[in-house]
C-alpha cells in the first residue's frame, strides 16, 4: 500500500479523521501561543540552525571529544555502525549483567533499530514506560507520532485496551483513571527492572554528558532504580558546549507541545555510585546523509514533532500512513534519504505548502527537501512509464499552441460528457469552461 | 511608458477569463501598455512540482522567449510567479535574460502593492469575504507572514482589500491553512486533497463569508469544484476582480 491508499483508509471514517485533525491542530495552537511568548523566537531558530550547521560540519571532531570526555567520567561509550550492531551491543551489556527485565523511556532510535523485538526474542522483557508508548506497546501497534505516540487513539479505545490487558473496570475511559491504572502497572515494572534504556535529546561534547527531556519522569525513575543505564543516540544528537543547550531546550518543548520546558530535563554526566552507564552512538545510515550536500540538513532535526502537528496532510492521514518509523514531513525526508525508490510516494504526499519549513525550530527547509527528492525520484527513473508519458504528452501540448488550443476546444466541446466521469476525484466537479476564453475576448478587443 | 507582458496561466484563460480581464483593466487604467502574447500557455510549474524537470525546461525556455522584452511580466497567479522567481535558476542556464525576467515578474497584487504603491481605490464591494492565503504566495513570495512565524503579521493583499469600500473581511479559525490543491497532488492524492478543501470551505462558511477570495485562482478552482459537488452556497473571486470593481454576476 502506498501513502494514498493508507490515507484513504484513514479518511473513510470522516468523523475520526476530523477528530485527529482537530487534536493536532490544538497542539499547533498551543505551540503558537508558546512561541509567541518569546519575542526573540526567530533569533533562537537562527541560532539553533547555526549551531547545528557548525556541529554537523565538524561532527567527527565533536564525536571524538564527546567520547573522550564521557569516558573520563566513567561512562562506557560504544559506537555502532548500524541497527544490528546497536542491538547486539545493547544485548551484550544486558546479558553481562544478567538483566531479564528492562524499562525503556522514549527513544525513536530504538524504534528505528527495532530493539524491542530483538531483545524480546532473546528472552528479555522490555517495557516502554512513556505512557503513549506503553499504550502502543500493549496494542502491538507502533507510534504514530514521535512526541505523541498514541495520538491516533481515542480514550475509549485505550479504556478497552486496558480492560483487556490490565484488567481495569469495564467501560471507564476517564483519562485520570486510565493514567493511574497504567501508573500502577508500570510501578511494578520499574521496581523489578534490572536495566534501564533511555534515548538522548542532546549530547554535550564539551562535558561528555547527555540530556534527556521527558514529561513523565519515567527516564529518571528507570535510571535511578536499575543498576545499568544504557542511553542510545544517533550521531547527530551532539551539541558543542553546555552553553548551547539553552537555545535548544527553549525551542524544543515550546515547539513540541507548547510547554515552556519539559517537566524533566535531566543531565546524566556520570554513572551513579556502584552503577554502570553506557552510551551507544549509532550511525545507521546517517553518515550517508551527511555526505549529501543537498540533504544533510535533515540531520539538524531535534525531533520536536511540530512539522507533523502543522502538516495538513499528516493531520488528515495519520502517522501510520507513512511507511517510515518517523512520519510527517521530516519522516518523509528521512525515508527518502534512506530509500527513495521504495518511499518515493512520501515525497509526493505533500502540497509543498511550506508550513513545516516555517515551523521547524532548526530551520530545515523541509518542503524544499521534498521538492528536490521528487526531482531525484524522476531522474533516477523511478517514476512509472505511464505517468512519465502523461507528463511528456501534457508538456508537448502546452508547448505547441496549435495542440494547446485544440485540446482546450476539445475540453469545451466534450465537457458535458467529461463532467460525468469524476476525472478530478469523486468529491470535485470538473471545472466548467467559460463561454469565451480570455484569449477569445482579448482577440475581439484588439 | 512601461510595457507589461500579461501572463495568464492556461486554466485562467479557459475557466476564469474575468480574473485575466480584471488584471488587464487595472494595469491599463494605471497607464501601462499591456500586451498579452498569444503563443503563451504554461510556466512549467506542474512539471517542476512533479519532479519532471526535463518536461518543464522547454516551457520555461518558451516563457523567457515570449516575455524577455517586456519591462514587467505580471500574472494573476502567485504560484506561477513563485515558479519563475525561485525555480527557473535551477532549471535554466544562467543568463542576463533570465535574471531580468526573474527580477521583473510579479503577481498582480504584489505589483500593485510594491511597485504601483496603490494608496486608494474607488471601488466598493459590500460583501463579507473570506480571504484565502494560498501557500506559495504566502510562504514563497511572502505576500504575507505565515502564522507559524513570530513576526508582526502583515498581508500585502489584505492591505489592498482594505482599500475597497464597504468590504468586510471575516476572521477565519485557520488563517493560512493549505486548501489541498497542490497541483498534481490533487490528482495523486484526491481523498486528502478534497478533505482539505472541504475543511477550508467550512471554515470560511462558519465565519460568515459570502465569497472566498484569493490571489491564486488554482486553489479557488479546487475549492469551487468541491463546493459545487456539495451544493455549498459560496462564491469565489480572484482578489483582482474585486480591485477592478467586480459586479455580482461575474
């Protein structure tokens, strides 16, 4: 199935689609209010872009510095070239410590690497502790949004799910009740886990420390209780100095959910006493993107999710309509960077309206990225023959006045017939030609 | 006297001659010598936006050939102007002619605001209108400031509409959300495209608009097509039709 087909399924339930659109628009509105409360907002975006640009240009240097400084503080640093290596490293650490139960806070990287099934197939119980991710995990589903993983679900659906999985009382979908029930269930998981896995929002090269932002405190509880903490990050998560962090934390939460700051912004700078801390730094295709001048800006992304909330397509097709683990505009760009041939439909799943580019906190030119992937898609010969031919024909007609005028006349003559054929989708009437075209009127005026 | 080459996108020529006539009338009234070269058709935008650069090239070359000798090229279509201004350099070899055309091609409202610096209008339009800010005009040509940006809000086109007497511009819930047209997107993903258009129309209707007006006729054409299918009682006009003194029969 391609994006269109999945979108069509999503839109079949008009009321549900409308609800989804409104829910995300509400987040966009909260974001607007939060952003507008910071008068230097556009300067912050500019600064964030420049810092990322510099870091990505000198990524090798900052990675080495980071690893050196982290090691000095007793953190064990690992490098993984791909998802497989990442998963194996994580597993070997857990195995060494005889970990059978692990709690995980939100990490899109571990989704990308499909860490959960890898560990589960080796006998390790993995519990996602972010509420949204826990819901998705209990459903055997996948996140439909990078910040709001369960945004595609209504509270009634979650109530039903909890009835079945957590044996809560029937028919109660009160959000507070559901959250408390999830909390009770998770509390037990936290207490029994021997290992904690977290993602990384920012890795500070200067200090060798990492910063994790959550709203639920789940990363903090998990890492405080377990004896091993494994933090997983992509190579692009670096920032040079601690003083740069404020630029990003000010942008991140406001742009993501409209909060001035995430409830928890935790700095992990060294392992606690008698505990171990590991950082796994993953490439998994990122250095390929880095090599590409036109597209390396995609690595600036700080995963705020705002491009999803503002995207009129995403809001009306849902995160699962995208074939990549990260949906929405940035997801389409990353999917195209990885495998343009099989994700080409995502480059076209956009009106190029540019709202994503305007909202991006690090100024990734998202809609231009999609535009340029369309060009590459065609240049590499991935566009089907029929489509290619129709463009060729249309261009030929438009370049030749004789054929152009003849086809316009034909359209007019056959309009009564054509208008019955739903040529522009069932929901649209075919535009009716005017009695006289401008060309005809103009000629008469001359 | 400055010579203006009128660029009328093919669909405006056939479906919306009044938008073209209004552009012509306004420019003539302002004293410009306006010519409409008859061998024109398309700027190449649909091909560029579909990634088919090879097919856009011939059309772009033709566009340059037709319009190279004019002082200004003016079109009642923001997305076509954005294509010329921001995409032609990627498509064509650098040349003086190309740079001249890029510098002198304007969307009609942009031209009235930036070049003519229109201060007053003697037309009246006693109706409630919803103003649709098409994306390429808004975020590429910067005819206004996108609602995502933390900058003082301003719209060149709204400024012009406010010069019209007795007009009332209604407040929309989503002042600059895309209508879902997107050129070939409307064909590739008709379901989302139509859902988006429907939502836009609803927003305008709930705000009490009798007319949806805009500077990109293609977006209006898409929404009009939906409104017709759903028997919605709402009318569509290009802003320039109002500025030129549109009557209700148009």
